[in-house]
C-alpha cells in the first residue's frame, strides 16, 4: 500500500508506443473519496487517454480521468481501471 514506481505505456497519434515512468499512489484521499492515483509527467496526460500499467506481474488498462493536483513537472491524476490481466496466465 505504498507509492511505487511503475511504467505506463500508450500509443501516440502515429500508433507508436510511448513509455514513461509514473508513480502509482494506491488508495490516496481525494476530497471525500478514497481512490488510487498516478503521478504523471505533463506530457503523458490527456483526459480520457487509455494506457497500460505494468505492476507486479499484472497489466492494467487504465483510462485517465481528471487532474487532482498539478506541479511544475508532474500531475496527480485519477483513473478508471478498464481491465486487468495477470501476465503469468498469458502465453
């Protein structure tokens, strides 16, 4: 339940894979809700962008939501989990 470094990946407008490092913040408080967030570089954020997050043998498909907090070089962003795949099960 501690923040950890993860890699997130998405396809750009030319269908090229883009990978950046993010910080996964599990179960942080945002207003009255408790949810997981990501710290992302500004260049990685686009409202509604679908991306993959790889964490401990599991791949998550995420859809980026609203920005909760902004800083000079990063954003704290909400996300929805669209799917989850345990990579140990895939061939």
